[in-house]
């Protein structure tokens, strides 16, 4: 009963629906999850899960414990945030979460510059397009391309992020009719915006850019990715397509931490410099 970590594992099994899923979520072994759940059940004297076709389902006791476990989780997370906010040192770790495409397309050099300026700050960089749970400190600072940042987050919008049509020099040199379309697993970029046949579908902007770069066709990409790639050209027959916004965010409780503050200030300056690139205002158009 005194070990909160067992309740953390209980919540992970509940959320993932399986022992294996919880193990992957927590980065521990399947056997460790099973052992911890059994220990918790033995301590409580009753089962918390029953295996059904749809996965691990809560027993009546498990259902009653669930809201209490979430309350404990919230309290532990708040203690963690408060302790982190009280840390006044510039030496230590900061968890930064951002999309891989934004890092590779635009931010790799500015982040390297930050690491050189603040060698005592260790950046724990997490590549993700999902909105990290700031309350649980899955990340301390997030850069997200979204229209709807969480109400509880602290930060600011730093730029708009439109889409534009791109292709490669190789493709333009021998452009077929009809055109070939590189679709992306993202509604605005899935269907051709010009007469074209879909020849491939990519599940990420980075992969879509690679297919377009290889001369396989043309497709929509964020301007920060397309305009910064010397092997890609923007096709002027389609104008900018309004899409997302770029936000730099942290949790209200930890915004005073010196490492969080200097990282956010650095990112604000970087995005002010790169705003024209993000918003598609710097380009060389092709027809």
C-alpha cells in the first residue's frame, strides 16, 4: 500500500488495456508489470483486473480504486512540479519535446547553439507530434504545431505554419501528365490539390519530404520543411494553404525554473528570427 509505483503501473495497465502495453509505456519488462500487479493484488487481497477478449478489464474493486489512484497520481505530479520549480540552478536536465520534422527542418542548429551556450544544462530531447502531458512532466517545454494548445499550459504562439506544394528539381525536369501525388496521412495533404494520381502515402512529413525529394511526385508540406530543403522547389500554381500554428509551452507551475526560462527565451528569439520561413514568406517558386 505504501508503494506509489505499483499504483502507477496499475494506471498504465488500465490506460493501455494490457500488460504488454503498460510495459512498453513505462519502459520496463512485461514480467515486472505482472509481478507488480500481483503484489498489489496480494496486498489488497483481491483481483484488480480480469482478462477478457478486449484486454485487461477492471474488476469492481479496480473500478473503485481507479479514481483514487488518479488522485494520488495528480498529487505526486504536483509535488514533482513544485520541487522542480524550486530548483534555482542553471545546471541540470530539461525535457524538450518537439516534432522530428521541425527539428530536422529548422531547429537543429538553434538547439545546438543553446547547448553550446549552456553546457551545464542537459537537454533530454523527445521527438513526438503528440501533446505531452505537462502536468505529469512528460516534458518540461514543448514545441507543438497545433490549433488548440491546452488551456492549462503557459507560453505563446510563435508563428503560423501553412502548407505549400513542393516537388524536386528532378521531377520538374521531366514532369509527367497527369502529375504523381505523394499523399500524407494528414487530412489537408491526403488528396491532390491539382490533377494528379496518388502514387504513395506517407505517415509523416519527414517521410513525405523524402519521397518528394527522390522525384516520386509532388505533395503538400509545411513551409518550414519544404523551403529549407535545397533539393525541393515550391510550385507556385498552388498558393499557401492556411493550416496550423506553432506554440512554445510549459506548465504554469514550472515556468519560473531557470533552465526552463532560459530555454523558452532562447526559443522565442529563434522563432522570431525564423518566422518568415515558418510562414512561407521566403521561397523560390517554380512553375
